[in-house]
């Protein structure tokens, strides 16, 4: 099995794959889900619900594209599946924060800061 893998990695077919947009497109696209995963440790008040919802729709559409395109692009599908999950978690974090009155707490903190500056 290892010999078969090594022979595939050094094959012309794999070389063409590495030089194609089927490989580099998803590799470049991994920045979006990695950023969303990194932002999970930050406060939910920085989350933009509109942008997060747009990224959910974007990833949903591109997951379908990655599945339907011939040849099927599994790397792109994995990237957008990861992004979809990360964005849904971010959206739920924002929703929980908003439902708990996070928006009003943020407004009060900003007002308190502006009073102390004056």
C-alpha cells in the first residue's frame, strides 16, 4: 500500500493535480475557516451576524458546487464544510450573546467610557 501511495505521489496525474485550480483554489480558501476557528476564542461582540450569515450561504453554495463539479473536488468540499460548521457556531455564539443582552451591555460600556473621557 505504501508503495502504491509513493508511486501515485510521483505520477504525472498527481503533478497535474498539484498545478491545477482544483488544488490551489481550496488551499487558498482555507484561510476563511481557519480565521473563523481562531475567532472562537474572542468575544462574541466582534461577530458580524450579516457577514456570518453571508459566509454560511456562500459555503453552502460552494459545497454543492464541489460535489457536483466533475471531477468532484473533495478538498474544496472539506474546506467549505469546515467553514459552514465554524460560521454556524459563530452565529450561534452571537445569537446567545445578543439574547443575553450583550448588545445593551456593550452600549453601556461605551457610554461609560465616553463619560470617563469627558
